[in-house]
């Protein structure tokens, strides 16, 4: 062994004492738990205040000082017109010239009609083909 270099083989499984693995460093302050608790309390208090303010505004709209009076309306029937008693009216439009445009129907019996307002006579019926419900 020339030059003082040792050629000895290290035993398997043994590590050199010179190598020490570095552990990750965590930047923690000494008051970290106190800071977390303080933040949690602050957020809780702000949330409670927000809930109280929002509920106060909501309930204040229901507590009105104005007295609500019930108004009673009356009606007067000025005219009656004939109508097909078997027609289940779904939509009604006055088309002018004493003509009503009426959509009627029950399941499978729908129609769009042009009806004479004075006589109740149906002049035109649409929907020749049954429509499909999807």
C-alpha cells in the first residue's frame, strides 16, 4: 500500500460517521400556536358579527312601523260570452274584430282556436298532428 492509502473494503451496511443527513428546517416561530389561535378567534368573531348584521337587516324589513291595511275590491260583471264548456283554456288573446285566439287542451287533446267572441263559434282549429312530449 503505497503512499499510505488504505484499500480496505468497508463492511456492507455500515455507514461512515462523517455523513449526517440533513433534516428539513421548518421556519417556526416560538408563538406559532398562539398566533393560530388568535387568528381563529378573530375570524370567528368577525363571522359572528357579519351574521348578526345580516340577520338584523333582514328582520328589520319585516318589522315595519307602517300599518298595512287590507283593501277590498269589488267587481262588476258587464257582459257574458258563450264558450265551449269542454275546452280547457290555457292561453287567451284578444285578436281584434271580436275574435279570441285561445289555446286549449288536456293531455293529448290540445288545440289552438280562433273563436268568435259573440257566438262562441270556433272558426279555425290548429294542431292537425298530435305533438310529442319529450
